[in-house]
C-alpha cells in the first residue's frame, strides 16, 4: 500500500509538471555600443585638416606656375588703311597728267620755211587700210598742217607722189626730204590745181 501511494504521488507530480506552463527563459539583449563623441570630433578635425592642406598644396602649385617668367611674343598687326567717313573732307586725288610732247619747231633750219604754213591733204593710193592715216601722222609730227585724209582716185600708185601748188614751189624739196625718211618718194611736182582745197597733195602708194 505504501508503494502504491508513492507511485500515485509520483504520477501526480509528473502530471503537474507537464501541465504547468514552462517558465519563460529570460533573454538577455546585447548591450548597445555607445559611440564616443570625442572620436567623431577627432575624425572630423582630421578630415578638415586634410582638405585644408590639399587646397594649400594646390594653391602653392598654381602660384609657382604663375611665378614663372612669361615670354611675351609681340603680335604684329597689319597696318589698317583708314577709310574716310562721308563726313570727312575728301582728299584731292592725284590725276595722271599726260606728259606733254616736246614742242616741235615747224621751221626748217636750212631753208627757213615754216611747215605749219603749208596745208596738206594725204590720200591712200595703195589700198592698204590706214595708209593715209599713217602718212598724216608722219607729217603732223614734223609740224605740217594736215587738213584732211581720204582715198586717191585709184589704188595703183607706187611709192609716194607729191604735188604742190605753184605758189608753194619752195616747199616741194622740203616735203621730199621730210617724207624720204619714212617713205620712198616716186614723183614730185608743183602743178597742183589752184582750185584744190589745200596747198599740197601727198598720195601714199604701195
């Protein structure tokens, strides 16, 4: 009986233990690490010093570069031509004045005859274009008074033909001499009609 009672007592205790709620096991949270404020301040101070010295080193480098002597190369600018504005007074421009030809002395030194007093007509007797104009220029350059040019009655003349009026016979030899420097004189006479418009007729032939 004693044993049975002990068994029942053990059974009841076991049942009570099973039915009793398990006591909660206390949990321990890890303590939070406190951040040292002094360490933060120290880190900020070191960072500020690094930035300060970095800018100082860079600034000294730039100053050393700027302190180097610079060789200035002179810039050559093209000379500008000043253009006067409309309000400016115009500068008188120089005009090309033709050089005057030397004055020809129409008086022949040997005979004393004045070539400018002999009126001459020059005609083209060769058919070559410009023959009369060329002969006219030759006589004008010598001082003769050429009053007209034109074509002769035909283009079969040979050399140069000279005719003067009887009143101007003295000029016949002078005309022959002057034209002889440029042309070959073929015939020369003093039988020019008094009704002719000039004192002498010169026909330029072939």
